């Protein structure tokens, strides 16, 4: 059984569509992530993921590795 959750992550440092694509790619490459909706206007990422496969902390680290600051909400 999957344990899918929807969680918001605050993302700092995005300035353009390229930043949004970088953050989206960093998140969706993680195993267990089902979808990621990244908003430049709101500076957030809304992520649907299986918490049995990937932790929120791993999503934050993936965003940071892409060059942005992030925090789980």
C-alpha cells in the first residue's frame, strides 16, 4: 500500500522559468515523487510523494542541491 501525501515546500532563490524547471526536475527525479507543481509567484513547490519511499528531508536536499534554499512546510 502506498502512503501518498501532498506537502508544500518553501523555495527561495527562484527568479525565472528556468529556475522553476530546475527545481521541478530536481524533485521529480527522486524515487517516490508522483508530481511536483512549482510556483514562481508563490515561491513554493507542492509535491505529491510516497512517504514510504522518500522523506520530506530528501526533497529539501534535492532542491538545495539544485542551488536553491528550501524548507518543508
